[in-house]
């Protein structure tokens, strides 16, 4: 069979080697492949593996043999799922491989901001030492208030680390959960986002991106935050109004930010809307790699290969996600209990 994998820069050597060893024709395409080039390459493909590349209706309609689309990752916003359903193409993601891993990444950003590690690191590299002056004064996570937007599996791991692990007070905003459910996860329920923002020393974003959450945190929300608070986002860049974030940092509405995701990736030092975020001691930027650990990649490759083999062998592909867009599928899928 012919299998096309986009975003070849994200290496999955076990998946690639196994599929080739089985005799399949594996075509690797780079990040940023054009819609036209992908549509042309996928015209006779049986399986499409993608991570970041937009999979549009035009691409799906160009692939009459296509059995399924395997997102080797979590987010499915780049896939036109209604078009896939219309053409009998199953869509599956790998939702469970990095839940704890990404929460650890968010916590690393939070504690780095709390202890002013970017500024101290710069001072040590340029001056060789720093004395205990107010400029370097950090804060404890213990007895701080950590606000979590979205208490899904990653948010719950973050709540456990901050609360049970570091003795922080944990607040959460998630309309889909009751106060009792949140209490079981170690968090206090906030009925509205503003309440959470006003009380939190650290705000960590862990919700999904959809029409309701796009720019959920914007200028009005930043103005409600403490001037000493920091924002952490490891979910999706567009949940935050990034232009408003730059203004919030410039105007001192908030104290800092740790970001691993951006609405327009990759970033660039110049000529990018978010280029002004570089070079700030109160901002940590990481390149969408909080998922990228040895253990998480092992799980990702194993799950991805399983889903590909299900499609190759003509079996229903197993859906482990609770995303309603994937649960709406009726053909070629098997839902995990």
C-alpha cells in the first residue's frame, strides 16, 4: 500500500522502518508542503499520516483510495473532519501518549517563571553572578494560587502536581465539570473565568481549541489578572489573543508568560507577528515540544503504528479520544469503552 506521512521533520523512525520493512510504499513530505503538492501525492494513497499539515476538503477529495487519516499527535483542528466523513475516510488521533508529559512541561514553565530562571540565566551568562537583590526575587509555588483553564487529563495532572505536590491552592474553570468532580481532582471550581483570573498567581491553559475557546483569554481578561501573575499556555496558541498578550506584557498588566504553542508556527526571530516576544527576561518560549520526551515518543510511535496497521489490514480503527468530532464518525471506526 501507499502511505503518505507529512511533517517528516518530526521523526518517528520505528513507524517508518516498520512500514517499509512490511513492503509498503512510504512517502515522506516536509513541513509546509503545499495543498497542491499534497493533493497530488495523495491521489493514489491508502493511508495518510499527518501531524501539523492542514488536511483540507480539496486534499481529501483528491484521494479516492484513502482509508484513513492518522494524526500522530492529539489536536485535530487541521483536519476537515466533515469532508472526511462524507468520503468514508476514518480519522483517528493519539490522545493519551503525552498527558503527564505535557503537564510536566507546563509545570516546568511555571516554576521557571516563579524563580525568574530566564533572567537569572541571562545574568549568569553575561555577568557571571547575581547577588540577592529585589530584581531576582522569586516566589514559592507553595501557598500560591494556580488557576487551570480546562480540567481534562492534562489539566488534572497539572492540578495534582501543583496541589498535592507543591501545596498550592488550585482553582479551575471548566463548564463541563461539577464542583464535586473538580474537588476529586484537587481543584476548586470557578463558575466563570474572570473569578479564576482575578485570584490566580499563575494561569495555565489546558482547554481544547474550538469556536468557543478561540481568544478565550484576550485584552479584557489580561486586565483582570494580577500584575504579578504569569500565563502558561501549552494547549493551543489561538486560545490566547497573542497580540493582546504582547500588549499585556508591554503595559505590565501581567508579570510574565511561558508559551509552548502559537497560532502561527513556526516562530521566527524577525518578521513574525510574535517576534516581539523574543529577548524578554520574563518570557519563556519553547518550540511546541513539551510532548517531546523519550517515553512519550515511544508511546506515540507504538500507538501510531497500531492505528496504521488497523487501516492497512482493513479493520476498524480504534478511537480513544472523547472529542465529539471524532465520536461523530459512523464508518470504519471502533470506539474504546
